[in-house]
């Protein structure tokens, strides 16, 4: 029985249960002190119109809207989208290998070669609490 117990322990360590991983990601948002930017659409939701392998996400709240286009590229992602928010907002993409943040003209952004896995977006503006999306596994 000890071999089986040791094997189970090793598997939990190498590949933690989703609930544990989700809880640690939620804790990261709490440490940031961010308010939640709710997700309002996802092309993977039942009844949504899927467009091939790409996935479309939309978030809205607190005067901001964020549209995101995820395109899988062999285990990695190309991510593009647009942020409509009051002036002064900055956008960060959080992913398993770190964070990226750069908005182009008109609030547009594009990030290539992002690792597949959980992602979250954080919107920051001087003088207000950050807004953060829930983590989405892609």
C-alpha cells in the first residue's frame, strides 16, 4: 500500500487538482486588491456560435469593455483584442509564464506565443482599484 500512497502523493504534487489551482489563482487576484471584471460572453459556452478553433471572450463592467480573440497555435496561443475604457487605463495579460502589458492605438492589443493554460486580464488606472477577469483555462 505504501507504493500506491507514494504514487498518489507524487501525482497530486506534479498535477494538483483543479480546485487547488483555481483557488491559488483566485488568491492572486485578492492579493492584487482587484475588483472583478465579469465575463459576459464566451464562444465556447453552450448555445454560442463557435468559429472554428478560435475562441472569443467578452468582459464588461465598471465603464470598461474588453473583447478578446484567442487563436490556438500548436500548444500556444495568439491573443488579440480591444479595450474600451476611460483614458488612462493599462491592460496586463497574466499567463503561466508571466505578464505582458501594452495597448496600441484605439485600445487594441496583440500578444503572440502565449502558453496554453490559465489566463487573466488586469486593467489598471491611477487612482482606482484594478479590475481583473476571472482566470480562464485555454
